[in-house]
């Protein structure tokens, strides 16, 4: 391995200003996470506790092995999208160890609108299931949900990827032997009742968990039958008469104990398919990343300095280091796991794309996971680039990336725009996980380019019509365009829509990647079959 050199000076004013700007971003990230972790309003949480129930995050903590990390997915989903709904979209999803086995944990948060499903709740639940499916993780679902949020019906009911896909995923995963286990902790209606009914094994809490396709009010409206909730769908009835549930728990803690026992008897967890070396700290302090990342998006960051602070021992065996220099490709280790890294250090040229395709092919043949560290304005444009075949060379890179069936991860460490975003394994290309740093941005193009492009279109209209506009009018037209694109590209906008799985502190990158690689290394190897490479 080659040691990456560092030319960083930590005593310059530029480093200090970058660091101060980034620390403000980290403080903002922590505030957002705290808001998500709090759950619903204080009144709802207090009522929950008065009923003798654990709060949803307490259930998650209780089911995990002592000391287990919890890799949370889409924690900031739905932030600001619905009135009275905090970040998280009324559901908690993430991976942790249960009885020594990695499991996907999905917990309805009934302190938020009764745990009902908005469109974003469905997207988040489905995303968690698909990650579990890809990594063959048992799914544990803590159910306490009123089902679909009726006013949001268009985003919940009719389409693929919405509520019905939750059921589809449960059934197909169960068919492949991926365990589906649930526990009913409160009133669960309609879709909220089907989720446990479709599981392999289901627990319900006595005098607390209730599940029915239609509650007492609906039953009365439909049949004029009067019945209370416990008689209609209580735990004792479902365990002794309907047979919908399998185990009757006395309280939340007892239910969680039953779940842990069920997981403990799922058989031997799969072994790790990779050799993992002892972890080593980077030679350079990862905390210096705060001062390396440029506070001004118009000023590029030297991303080789970032690689040097993420790799074990700051060692990185770079592939074709003198060719296509604006894309660094090479191998290193993160907490002992080998990884193939593609990291932007400028615009993508034809040489970068051809190097990337070659490098990805090597990693696929050697079963080495890929990490795409995206910070790119796009592919080079212009007459020379087009005559040089930038489209076909870019297509080679995209073909190799799309076809690669080794585990793939995307980390947006700066701006990621246009076809560059796609080529660096954007969300559409199904990376195992996609993460962003708080400064991360992604869009079809940057705010200044978008504003200039649209203003030039207006310039052409004025020329055709023989009219004109002043410099001030042109700028007043461009300003809101810039704002629209800036708001769209923001990492938290991506997190809110579940277009990325998590926004992470740069200092969390190594541990997050190690957790993800540990999960991927226990899934079966997938052979890669490449599409046609245009020559």
C-alpha cells in the first residue's frame, strides 16, 4: 500500500474559517437528529407512558443486544412535509444486533399521529425492507399503527412503493426464508393489522395490543354490531380464538423478550465472506476534514486529503494515478475492510470514465466492494470533449457501475450534479446505501449554472421578439432560480424525501462504512454480468 501524503496546514485562516463553517453544520445536524429522536409531542408521549407502554425508541433499545450499535435509516424523512409531524415520518427503521444476529428493526411511532402512514412513511418502510432483503436480514416490526393516513391517500394507496409494497416485500422475503417477526403493542387497524398477520410469527400484548381490519366504529357503521376493542381484536382473542397471533405477552418488556428468543432460534447466522484485517487509525486526524472541506461551493476541495483521513493508516493503493487525474481510483481499508474507492477531484473527462470502468471491472472480479465519493460538477462539455467521445466513454463508466454486483456505497462529500451524480452511483442505480455529509448537494445542475441557462433562454426570446431587459431585471429573474436549485440540492432535502439513507457527520464515516460492510459481507456473492461497452 502507498501512504497518501498530506500538504495540509492547519494554521491558515482558510482552514480556520472552513472549520468554523463546518462545525456550524454539525451543530445543525445534531439539532435535527434530536428533533427526530424526540418523537411526537410531549402530551402524546406522556399519555403513552401513562398507559404503561414503552416509547417506540425504548422498544428499539430494549430489543438490541447490550452495546449494539443502531444504524438508523432515513431518520430525517418527512422533515417539514406534514403539519405536526416531526422528522422521521412516524416510523423508526434501522439495523442492530438482536441475540447476536443483525436484524432490521421497524417501529411504528404511535406518538406521531397514531403511527399512521403518510406517503413518506411508506417510502421509508419499503426502503428499510429492501435493504433487509438485499442483506437477508430478519425483520422485526413493532406494530402500533392506525394504518393509512386517509387525507394522504394518493401517496399511500394506489402505487408500487406505497403501502401495498410493504405486504409484497413481507411475503416475498418470507418465501426466501428471511424471517418476518412482529409484536403488536397498541391499536393497529386495517393495514396496521395486516402487517403482523403477514409475518412468520407474531406476538401481541395482553390488554394493550389490538388488531382489526375495522375498528368498533367502522363495525357499527357497517353492521350495527356494538363491540369493544378488546373483544373485537384483543390479544387473548387473537391468541386463543382467531389464531392470528402466536404468542401472548403480559407487557412490552415480555413481548420484547419473546422476540429476542425467537431470533435466537433462527439458526446460525451466515459467516463473513471477506478477510478483515485489524483496524488501524488513519495517520492523519479525521477531525481535520472539517477544515479541509471548502466553505464556499465555488472553491474546490482537495479530496485526496479527505481520502487520507478515511483510510486505515492513510494507505491508498491508487490505480492509474497519472491518468484521468480528476478521478482518484484505488484500494484501501476502512476499519480492516477492503474497499475500492472512486473519488472525484474535479470534472469527469473521457480518461476518468475509461479508468473508472477498468477499475470497477477489477473490483468485481475480486469481490471488493465499491465506495463512490461524489464531488463533481459533471462530465466535461465542449467541442473537443464531444469529438473525443465523452458520451460513449461516460456510457462505459455508467455501464460498469450499473452492472457491478459487488456491494456499492455512495457518499456525497460535496456537490454532485447532472450526469456526474448518476455516474457516481446516484440513487437510481441502487447503491446498497447512499449517504451525504451535511455540506452535500445534488441536482441536475448547480444553482448558478441553472440560473444562467434559464436567463440565456430568456435572452434568446428577447432577441427574437426585438425586446430587451435591464441587467437588474435579469438578475431579479435569476435570483429565485438560484434559490430554488439551492433548496433542492440541499442534503436535508434529499434526506426529507428519502433520496438518501442518512446524513452523517464526516467523523461517522468510518464506523458507518464498517457496519455496512459487515452486513454486506454476510450476504451471498453475486456474479457480475456487464452490458455492452461501446468502443
